[in-house]
C-alpha cells in the first residue's frame, strides 16, 4: 500500500511539474509575437519611426543576448526553481508596464520582458534534463508545442483582442499578463523541489573542465541557434508588412506568422520524440535546412501565390530547428550544469545574432525599395543554417 501511495504521489508531483512547464512555456513567445500585427497601430499612437518601433521586438532579443551568459551562474547560486518563479513575476510586471501607453514605459517594459524570458529560455532545457531524464523527448515536445501554440494564438488574435476590448494595442500586448500570473501560481510548488540545486552542487567541478568557446560543436549549435532565431523573428516582424505590400488585407497578413507557427506544432512534438530515439540528428537537420530554403524561395518567386505552402515549409523548418536547438543543449552535454552553460552560450551569442535580422531585413528594403534582396539575405542565411545544423547533428558530446 505504501508503495502504491508513493507511486501515486510521484505521479501527482510529475503532473504538477508538467503543468508548470506548459504554462511557463506559454509565456516565452506570446509577449513578443503579439507585437508584430499591431506595430503599425503602436507607431501611429506614439508617433514612432519604423526604427523606433522595431526596437520593441529588438530590445528583448538584445536582453536575451546580454543576459543569457549570466543565467547559469545565477541559477547555480540560487536554484533553478526560485529563479524561474522570479522570472515569471518580472515578466508580469514588464507586460503591465509595456502596455501603459507611454514611450518610456513601452521600452522599460520591453527590457523587463526580455530579461524575464531570458531566464526561462536558458534554464528550462536544463530543468527538463534533470527532472525527466528518461522522457526528455516527450517533455521537450510538450514544452515546445506549448510555446509555439501560445505564440501563434498571440500573433493571430492580437488585432482582434484590441477590437474586442475596445482598448486597442494596449490590450493586444498587455492581456498576456494573465498567462504570467497563472504560470507563477503553478510554479510555486517547484520551490519545494531541491533536486536541481543538488545536481548543480555536484556538477560544480565540471565547469572548469570544458571551455565551450573552444568547442566546434558548441559553436555550431550557437550559430544554428542564432540563425533559426533570426529567421523566426524576421518572419514575425516583417511577413505581415511584406504580404500587405503584396496585396493581402491587413488582418489576413497578420495571420501569416501564425500559419507558420501552426505548421510548427506537429513537427516540434513528433520531431522531439523521434530525435531522442535517433543515433544522431543529421537527417532532421537536413530536413530543417531544406524546408527553410524551399519556403523562402517560394516567397521570393511566387509571393502570395500558394502562400500556405510556403508557410508550411517555413513552419516545418523553424519548428524542427527550434526543437533541435533545445535538444542539442541536452543531448550534447553530460550534466545539468553543462546543459545550462551551453544553453547560456548559444542563446547569448545566438540572440545577439538574431537581433540583427529584423533591422537588416528592413534596412535592405529602405536602401533598394524592393523586398527581393531582403529575401535573398534570408536565403543565404538558410544555407548557413543547413551547414551548421548538419555539424551540430552529429552524435558527440561537447569537448
């Protein structure tokens, strides 16, 4: 009887942890993807230039880049569970501040949101590694699906939320504070879980053994991470605007990034499970790169013709790319601390790379008054994504 009670207790604990992971994941992209469709409305309301408006999306990416390298040290000192809870609280504050309708609070809120999401981005793969070592693929799949689904819904319903509430863009980007509150409440029980803290203490001696900046695998993962993020944020920031210029109505164009994200859903979950059962992930990396190349080429040549096809291809590519990034942090490392450090390096440098994407994409258009060269820029980067993915997909640990 006691064994049954113990088993039931463990199942209940695992269910609570998984629910916490789901709602945590739901907070990691929605605050960013909700901005793109209403960025024109924000610009008009606050009289912002295109460059100033672009900073709303770029600031969180810069925060990811600047803060990610610091996260493993902070987590090692205070424990992953506490830091992740605090990040949800900071996120909620940032969402509230950003939607106040003042230029200064718009940017201050964006900074807080970027800092908060950084901690979740870096620590969640390590948290999953230590709490679900025998089911990494399925839990990582649940995590990525929750993140992508919330991001897709946030982008797709952004304009409608503003209309339904009669508050406009402030509701569109502020309503996600509800998710942060629910996430924080569900995360409170994790403070009783000291497992990750003990693991970090046991792994401290490992941190001096490997210099990640001298590891070819670590650099391949880092560049792969940066490019897949850059491409995703270019899709989110610019495809609504580009497709409007090509003749789509504003509301229909606002759903384009969401179509891409809906296409990501099945491949992120299934891909995560399949990837952990494969000896290496070279084949999946190849599918990632080729799908991305074909999708970008489709937009480049056919524009809005067959647009769902190109969205699906980009969704397959970006969904697999993101899934592989998260798994590489776990599969290419031998401890929780190593996973956190690799995640920190890849996301620190990777998001700095990603932050350059939307401004460069827009700047190319400003210089040449044509979206063709902007898409050629993405096409070149997708080829590099393919090459680095094939390198990162090989079955070996960082060394």
